[in-house]
C-alpha cells in the first residue's frame, strides 16, 4: 500500500525586498507612497544577514526597487493573538466561530476568570474556557458566572475549563493594596472593584486616630473575607481593638485565615443583634457598614455599637430620585449631619453612595 504524505498547509510566503537596515524607513516610505506595500505589512529581520531587513512587497508591484535590492520569498511574521477570540479556531470550525457574537468582558479574580454567557454563547462554553486559558497563562480555571444568588450574594459559578494538572476549586488568592487575601466567589461576597473605597477607609481611620491622639477600636460587622480590615491591621499603632463578623460562616473561615492579629475578635453573627452584647455596645470609634442594599434598615440596630465621638462610614445603593430622601433618613438615624457622596453607578437608575458622619463628642 502506498502511503501518502501528510497534507501540507498552503504556503503563505510572499515577496520581500532585502534592504540594508539603515535604509529601511526610507524604502518603506517610498513603497507606501507608490502603493506597493501590502495591507498590514510588517518588516522583519533578514535571517541571512543581521544588517538587513525584509520588507514585504505587493505581488503586482513593478517598482524599480526590485532591480536594486535582492528579492526573496519569506513568510510574513504572524501577529500574536490579542484576545481569547484569536484561539477559538483551535477548538471550533470556521462556521461556528462566525455563528455568534462572542462575550467581550470578563473578570479576573486571583487565578480565576469569571465570564457571563448568554444562551448561544453557553453552547460553546468549553471552547471559550479553553481559549481563555491559552490567552491567559496565569489563569488556572475559567467559570461561567450566572449571577449573584442568596442572602450572602455569592456567585453561581459553572466550570468551563481548567488547566491540565490543576484543581478546579473556586478558592483563590487575590492581591489587594499589596496584600494577599484568600477568597472564594462561589462561597463568599468579594468585589475587587471596591478597593479604592478601602483605601479611603484606611485614610478615615488614620485621621480619626490622629484626632483622638490614640489607637482606635474598629467594628466591621459585614466583614466578608476582610478586605477593608487588612490595610488597617497592617498600619502600625492604628488599632487598639478590632471586632469583625459576618453572617456567612464560610466568610468567617476565610476571614480567620486573612486577618491574624491578637487585637482581632472574629465571630459569625447577625450584625443587627451585636448591640445586645454588653462587651460590644458603645465600644467602637469606627463602625463600617457595608451592606449597601439594606443599610437603611440595618443602621438603627448598629448605631448603639458606636461610642461617643465615634465615626460611622458606610455604603448604600440609592435610586437617583431618592438621594435627598436617603440623606434625610441617614441623618435621622445617625442623629446629625451626614456627608453622602456618589461613588459609582450601580444600575441605569441607581448609584452606590458612601456616607460618613462624625458623632459629637
Ligand atoms: C457587600 S458584602 C461586604 C463584604 C466585605 N465588607 C467586602 O467589602 O468585601 C456584605 C456582607 O454582609 C454579609 N451579611 C449579610 N447579611 C448579614 C447580616 N444580617 N449580618 C452580618 N453579615 C451579613 C454577607 O455575607 C457579606 O459578606
């Protein structure tokens, strides 16, 4: 039986002029002006002479430069893939690649990528995952993110692809303000988008400590995995005491891993009941309130945790038309003027706002 050779890919070679390196720019300009440069032309080093470069030239060109410089056949350099999209053809047919609009946005959390897919895109979920792993060498696994679920606002994640030899856990480590934190988007709430707010919390705590001329006590009853607290804990001499809690037991496990200071008490508790504990009531200089959808309902039960002269700093989602009403409600609950500032858009008609108030001494 006669064995046939493997099919050979059609040659992509094209004509190039081999020109002295120092003349490259001038010849390029001349070819461009005369319309002799192919579209997307890219210059490359001449492999046979390090002092020369290869400039591609249109097949139809009859420029007189062809009789001045050596002409050689070479493959044009391939441009590196720019997005995961450039890898899809390794897993899908040309027809499939052309059949839908591909998702263009995704989120990195540690060594994971989370991506939202519509029904058409979900059919190709595995190919999207594999293409993303090819494009992002530091990513371990890719998950479809089907949105936020449950009272703890965790992500509904579905594995699309995992790198060979690695595990497909959703537990991952993120870098925030120079610090590593463990998190798990399928089990606890965490958003890297709020990292600038956390820098502001550090500034607020430092200012309060300077005003009071002593280390301060801080209460974060919606601490999650502790991203607001890590910068405070690392600031020498800033804290006298820290109480951090969350209702989600899985957040507490990660919080204990992330925040390890003898000054910290970490507890799994409903924030609204903390004021019933005498060791917490009226004890804190700074109270963080990060439950933006429920702030107005929860805040009355939290205020007793503050000592006299303490500061409350929190976040609240407010519909555009309700900003004044929300400000008035906050002032009523806090019992004095409250500064409120729109920080970012939350939806077409609502914003995430931050509020801060200093209680009278
Ligand atoms: C918006 S997240 C903030 C988490 C964290 N502070 C951060 O910046 O990543 C709200 C947190 O409140 C927790 N939570 C929800 N209801 C609660 C309650 N009644 N008491 C205490 N924590 C609660 C959730 O589990 C979640 O971790």
